[in-house]
C-alpha cells in the first residue's frame, strides 16, 4: 500500500500527485526536475500547465510522470 503524501509535501506545483509514481523514487532522480539557481522546479508541470510552477522539494516522493535521470543532480 502506498503512503499518502502529507500536505507539507504538496506545497509546490507538481505535474501529478506526489507519491503516485514508483514507490522507491524521489523527484531528485527524475529527468523533469529543473534546477533554478538554488531552487528546484518540475519541468513536466510547466509542460502541462503552460506556466512556471512554484519551487518543489527534490526529496518529494515521485509522481506518475517520473522518468529516470541519466545523470544525478547534486543537492547543495
């Protein structure tokens, strides 16, 4: 059974509900995660909503649009 995301995880703009993707993955490992200076944003959200989303946590459980990233992003 999947863990239901807490409201604090859902403060940013995500392409889909956090936790609706693979259970062992987080946004940090997703190819749609975009680093914007010192913040992270969901690139898939921008594709769907046609606007820039609010920052998200890279440690959020992956959503259903999750795709493995070829290279890893280092967190500050």
